[in-house]
């Protein structure tokens, strides 16, 4: 069934994505190759300031895996933001961009002993840990550091859950913390409620686990670092609550569960800080009919899973799509350019796109500043990686 849309509607940027005006203006004027990601640093600064004011007293550590562009790192460094690093390379990059070592947290719980030693030599003191064997590496290579035990938070309301691979249960977490304290390390807790989390109550469940762990480990009388993890959403096609709802739930959860503890607070958002700052412009390279399929119109674009949209796999991360092409719209499957059959963006829930859309037309994907350029392959199938421009 066709939906009647005027040109304005096809071009209409959803209100939540309209703040990246610098990126939109840049793309209006750009004549370079597609696909291109335009980044509006003003949005990154606004998001950072909004978060700091919503959670006063909480140090922000940007999860730079979301978008390690040097301009993003320089901006956040100048604002006093720290970095959540996943690897030696990320640590070295953060240091090179002026982040003080005490504002770098080593959040990846699996790493070589030599990598722990490298981080320690650089002055890093915050390490996430979720297994006794990983704690051994801290005891051996990071004397005096703080071990933040990572709990396995339930992430069912997240578009991109991070459970199972990381984190441990309360009983194991407590014995890790007890042993860390006995070995003379600082102690704390961390968790990740799942990326693009839509349920503010998720933090409360995780904070309850933290309280149980601290109690069971017998470390309630010690100074503790509490890292609230990532998970805050950016503005994508499926709506999520505003920042205030998450901040209220987090603050209420802390009051209810952790009252009386000597806590230093940290949070390590990735997507929330950079997602809304980015807009990708792509070119339509083919519109074809696949007879007999539930949705028979396929729109192929020059950006796909291998040019930075790997998070579209599973179709839970849904970027709002717009185009300047006018006229009525109808559902279409949207797919990337490579010969890989998994390179499909949206098929389970096809996207309404103009009937007149044809090869050479442009489409825009909004809210695309996170986990795109950092996930683009170097040249799979010979296609160029995602171009990035600061607007
Ligand atoms: C340890 C850690 N912290 C923070 C983040 C950032 O998560 P998000 O982008 O959902 O805020 C991630 C993402 O994978 C992570 O692995």
C-alpha cells in the first residue's frame, strides 16, 4: 500500500535528529564520494554537558570505541572527559590526545598480562575484571590499581545486549572483590546494561547486584569506585526515553541500594555522546524487483554492513532514513553493496521510501555517529571504507 508523502515529508529530519545542523549543512554542500559520515562536534559537546549536569559528581569516561576520530577525542579531552579504553592502542591514542592517565579506565576485561603492565606503566589505575584469572594479571602487573568487578547485567531491553560474554554473577564477583582487597588493590564495581538501552529501570537491577556483591565481599567499609557503564541511547528510529528518565532512575537506584557507601562515581557512555552527531549520506546504486518475496522492492545503497553499518545486522539498530526525492512512498528492503548475502540493512521491517527512488539518488541515515566509522572494513569486496568529515 502506498503512503502519500510530499517531498517535505521524505526530506523531513526526525526532530531528535535535527540538532546535527552542521552535519546536514555540510552534506547539502558536499560533492565528494559517498558513503560519507558528517560529524557535528557541537552535538557531542552538548551531549557531554547534558550528561554532566544530569549526573552531578560523576566522572564521564567516553567509550572511544564508539568513534575514535581525533577531533572527537580532542573535543572531549578539552571538556575534561576521560576515556574508557579497550586496548593498548586506544590507551596510547587517548594519552596522545591529552587525556590524563587517571582519567583512563581499562574496561576490556580480557587482555594479556603484558597489556596490563603497559597500562600500569602509563599510569592507568582503573581496570575492569570479571574472573579470578584476570585478577591474577592485575595482582601481578598492576600493584596499587583499582579492580572494578564487572557484573553480568541483564540487558533484554537493549537493542544491542552485551550480556554473557562479559561479567560474572554476584557470588563470583564478591570473591573476586574480597581477594582484590586482600591483595592490596582498590575495589569497585562496574556493569553494562546493554547498548541502546530503552529501559531506565535496567540500572536499578544492576545497582541491586552491586549492593549484594559489596555486602557479600565484606568491603562496604572501603572506598569504592562505581562505574555505571554504557548503554544510554542515541536517537534512532525506535523511540527511547530522554536522558532525564535515565538519570532519575540511576540516582534513585543509587539512593535506594547504595546509601551509606563511600562511592566515587564514573560512567562510560559511547553511543550517547556521538551517535546523534553523525549523519551518513549514501547513494542509491540500484532499485530492483525480487518477485515472489514478501517485500519485492529492493533498494541497494553504497553503504552496508561492511562500510560501517555492522550494527544494522539483527535490525535492532534502526537508523532514521530520509531522502530529498519527492512523492508517495512504499516499503522497500534496504541492502548494502557487497556480494555478501548478509549485507542487508532492513528486511524484517522494510523501510518506507519514495516510489520514484532510483539509481543515483541520495539517502541519509541519521543518528549514525556511533559504531560506524570504527566498524568500517578496510576494503571488503573492494569497496572504500566510510569517508568521515567534521562538519
Ligand atoms: C566496557 C564498555 N563500556 C562502555 C561501552 C559503551 O557502550 P554504549 O555505547 O552503549 O554507551 C561499551 C560498548 O561496547 C563497552 O564495551
